[in-house]
C-alpha cells in the first residue's frame, strides 16, 4: 500500500530543476501496430533511466489514456539532451524507427515540453498525499511557520516577475 503523509507538505524549491513533459496521442485506435511499440519503447527507456541515476532523471509520473503524459523531473536540461543523443541509451533507435515508420502516417502524435525552473521559482503543496511530483524528485518538508501561504513558498524575485507593473 502507498504511504500517505497526513498534513501539508511542500518541496522547498531551493534547487534548480528541469521539468520535462512528454507523451503521445493515439490518433487511430485500430493501429495498435503503430502505438503499442511506442509504449514498449517508453517503458524500456524508463527502466534504463531508473537503473542509471547518473543520467540526471530525478523522478517521473505517468498517466495513460488516448493521450499519454509523463511528467519527469531532471537535474538539468543537458541531462535530457545527453540521454536523447546517447548511442548506448534506448532512445535514438526508437526515435529513428518512429520517424521512419510512424510519423508520416499521422496514426500517432508525439509531443514534449521542457521547462527550466531556477531555485526559488517553484511552489508546491501536498496535503494528505503520497510522495509525489517535485517533492518526490527533490525533498519534502512539513509546511510550518513562514510557509503556510503559497506567496511565502516562492521567492520574491519569482513573484516580482509575475506581478503586473504599476505605471
């Protein structure tokens, strides 16, 4: 059973982190020959990354449906690029196979987004949750004095970048 942590926690946000979202959309359900191998390849990649923490992957969460989503937390964007281009890692060949056999058919769509988040520029809260998300990737701390409100958990610099200018 998954351990639930009663109370409110946060990930301190005191370290840089890169968030990488990746997924696929099954455009033609009947073309299992096109999308099942992609799922298999993604499982292989995730197992490889789990066995190689030096790769820079800190944590990942998956959601499945017609459109899939993997949220992953990385040490830095260079780690993602290194994995993607590593000839010994299980990414290049599946990518090339996708481009050769699937991309032009439009049977399956793929997507990704990368966000580089400097220390102090993230905010999170987890209430009665298992270890999850950014807290699972970095660390979790109990919310206490000085961290009860979202505004207190994010840096003044980050807030200044999002507040409207008063002219």
